[in-house]
């Protein structure tokens, strides 16, 4: 099962943790702080990492990644799962 975590931007800086609310705004809760974040920047961890998971970076909804398939590079956006 994948780890449940989110990220969002607070004053231009990424914050990582659980998703909650601060008043009427979404917030990232990192265990110590509650960071109100821009709702358009909130994304959930996909459970995947770059480089096939070997020392890779976590991938979140909304990330744009480059993949090379048969020597052709393509850009892909990681989209939210449709319910």
C-alpha cells in the first residue's frame, strides 16, 4: 500500500505532509506546523518515484515528467485519478 501524503505551496515554498484545513483554505500538516497552501498546487503522492524508484524523487499529481520511448522524448503530466 502506498504512503498517503500530500504537498502544496505556501508562499512559494513546497510543504509536505497530510492534507487538512486552515479556516476555509487547504493546509499541509507536517506534524508540527499547519501551512495554509494554494489549492491549485495541492497534489497527492502517487506512490511512484523517478528512476524506477532507485534513489528517485517522489512523484505527485500535477508533476510533469519526461519519458523517452524508442528514442523519442515526450512530456507527460501526472493526472488525478478519475473516480
